[in-house]
């Protein structure tokens, strides 16, 4: 009798778990150069991060070891500087970049949101290190807040909502910035992005993406979805559920105001009528508590801004 599909899937998972454990053990060997202390390993506390490294290279142990060592080498060089970069940028300008966690999708994955209209950094001032430092901070702490319960196998992945409202055309002149950020993220956080939802885009943005995506992996390209204006509300409701969908719809609408209101510019501050820091579930459970819940820290504008 042929094995059931469920039994076959379990056999595959069992084999993959064993391979992940091989990677975990190999990374413990003295010949493996691990940063002391270990830095910026999203999911490092368990097997989550290792699982994504294996999956990213097609379950090739030697390839996963090489990628992991390269990531550790990057961490040894850049890890200690991340907090300094964030403090320097966001103490001076808490709204430097608006990428932040705002809630969770239907199954508990962290949802990140970024709106160009809220970014206060000038295009000429943007660099790879500042963008990577912010993503590292947000992604690391998003993992600590995840509502997903069974994440050993797939790792805690993030859903990204990119709101192109207020996009500065001068960014079109910096395609190399996008490519360098992508290459670095593939190195230190392979597979951490579950999907990217692009909203309020122009045809010029869509055309630019069509050119850039030839430099990206098929895996990433498959994760990027351009949602037409007429389909935004339905898509948000389907993927996020009512609570986060309602918050996002309000946030999207407010970020179209010209000029942008003071409360939306200061997206890192609490506001009574609409809280731009995030949806009620996220804010109530992780921001408006005493101390850092589960070690989760908010956007650096909250940490370092005044």
C-alpha cells in the first residue's frame, strides 16, 4: 500500500531535521569561526535560523556551512557597530526610516510596514549600513514577538508591506543601493522574508522593479506582489484579518495627506485618534508594557528619540 502523503511529508521533515542538526553540530566545531559573543543571528537561540540557511541553499550542508561562516564573518565586522549606527541616526532623527513592526498576520507572522512619505532621511544620505542596521534591529526583535507557536521547521519569517506613497524619484538614481542591501540580507538573513506586498506604486516604480529583479533570485521575485489600488482592502483583509487590516487601511489613508500631519511624521509616538506605532494587538502586548516583553524592542526611534 502506498504511503499516505502525510507520512511522506513527515519522512521528509524528519530527514530535514537531522540535516539541520548536522549543521548545528558542525557550527560548534573549534574550526568554525563564531563571533564572541554571537551577534545578529535571527532565531539563533534554537534551530530556526539554521533551518533557513539549509533551505536557502537547497539542503546542501557544505554550502550552508560556507554561507553561515560568511554571515558570521560579516557579524564579527559589523555586528558591534549596529547599535552605534542606530543610536547615532535615530537619536538625531527618530523618524530617519519608517520600517517598523506593526502587527501580525493571520497565523502570527510579524508584519513590517514602511512608508516612503514617513521616511525623513534624504535619499542622498541613505547608505547600505544604515538600512541593514535598521532591518537587523527590526527583524531580530520581530522574531521575539512572533505569535507563531510551531516555528522550528520554517523559522519565523516576516511579511513586509511597502507603501510607496511619497516615493522620492531621486531614489531611482541609486539602484546599486537596492542591490547591495539585497546581497547583504541574503547573507545574514536568508529566507527571513516571507512575502513583500507593494502598495500605492507608480508605473515608473513597477518598471524599475522589472529591471532590477533580473539581479534577484527567483525565490525573492516570487515573494513580491504588486497590489493594484482597487485590490488593496480585499488583499489586506484576506492576509491579515480585520484587526491589522483596519489599522493598515487607516495608516495608508493618513499617509496620503499633503502635507503629512505631525502625528504621522512622528510615527514612533503614541497618538490618541490613530496610533501610528502599530495595531492595537501589537501595541497593547509589546509597546505599552513595562520593560521589553520577551526581549522585544520597538523601532529605534522609540528607543533613542526624544
